[in-house]
């Protein structure tokens, strides 16, 4: 796991599964015996894996799941393995404000699972729905009422694999969004050692507030 994790630590997992497409995940879930733990991961920026590794199976979504698409209804569809920063940049180019994702080092699946947020904006604010695969292999659509969003929290089962999501971000001018992202990067660099592999914030913000929301 050290090769896959943000902090470059962690022993071996029993089984690492990298699906090519959604049907692969369903097939895998049905094939794995019920008593084997299954855990989806993103880029492990919110995980520290112990030296003893992970017992069970880890599912890591790859390139087949990193899409970004503007939908006819004015929403965007994003793949779970796409990096938050990449999605923020692609959205800005298309005139959508997902700038709060620009400085978060994770991927979209982890951002949804953790209700990632920055500078007063949260994934929950823009969440419309997500497609996910359950432990029994069934594909389900999750709506906001299924999520139990709270500060860095959802109530999703730990073995549910989020595959993609539909988000409804506010609109913005690409140049203004670009400037907002540059300001966010600057702000982050002032408050965290961005050139080191740190864990980011060590403490929770009080009562769901971010420390700065004025940019
Ligand atoms: C330097 C640094 C700065 C950070 N700054 C912020 C910040 O500003 N705001 C913030 O909110 N967080 C921040 N974080 C924490 C972290 O980046 C977020 O929690 C991020 O959303 C985790 O995404 P990930 O892809 O790395 O998920 P992982 O760490 O791989 O997994 C986190 C959780 O999500 C689950 N998960 C991952 N992918 C999926 C999937 N496809 N389907 C279902 N479940 C999944 C995992 O099982 C696990 O429970 C920071 C971390 C670091 C190291």
C-alpha cells in the first residue's frame, strides 16, 4: 500500500482490485466471499495504512473512472477516480465554480465519502446524485437524502464503491475562477507546508466552519 498512499507508508493488502469498468465491480463484489472485507480507496490522502497492511480487498478505480462532462441540464458529471484539482480546473474552463476542490489532494470518490470542503464550501453544497456499487454487486443511485452529510462525514457503508457523481456547481467566468484558484493555492501555501507530505489539517474546524471563507 505504500506505493499507493499519500504518505508513502503501509504494508501489503491481501487483494488489490483495479476494475476497468462498472460491471467489473459488480462481478467482483459477487465473487468475493461475504466474510472478506472490501474497502474502496482513492489516493489515500485521508488514510494512514499500518505496517501490517490491510486484511481483505481494496478496490482502486483507475483511468476508466476519471471523466468530466457538462450535462445538458447544466450539471456536471464527474468520475470518482478524477483528482479534485483536475476537476476544479476542468470545471473552471467550462465556467463552473468547483474552485474549493483545487487545493484538496484527494480524488472525487473520497471527496464525496468525506464531504470534503475548503474555505467554507463543501461537497454537499453541490451534490445532486452519485452512482455506486453495493457489496452485493447491485448498482444504486444515491440522492442527498441518502448521504447523511455532516462535517467531513457521510453515513455511507464503508464497502460501498462510488463510481461517479452529478454535481450542480454555481456558474462563473473562467478567468475569475482561475484567479480564485490561484488565491486559494496561495492561501494554502501560507498555512500549510505544501512542499512536504503533511497530513494537511491536524485538527477539526469548530462546528463545521472553515477558518477562512472570504476569497
Ligand atoms: C495535505 C492535505 C491537505 C488536505 N486538505 C483537505 C481540505 O482542505 N479539505 C478536506 O476536506 N480534506 C482535506 N484533506 C483530506 C483528504 O484530502 C480528503 O479527505 C479527501 O477527500 C480524501 O480523498 P482520497 O481520494 O484521498 O480518499 P482516501 O483517503 O483514499 O479515502 C478516504 C475515505 O473515502 C473512502 N473512499 C475513497 N474513494 C472512494 C470511492 N470511490 N467510493 C467510496 N468510498 C471511497 C475510503 O474508503 C475512505 O473511507 C487533506 C489531506 C492532506 C494530506
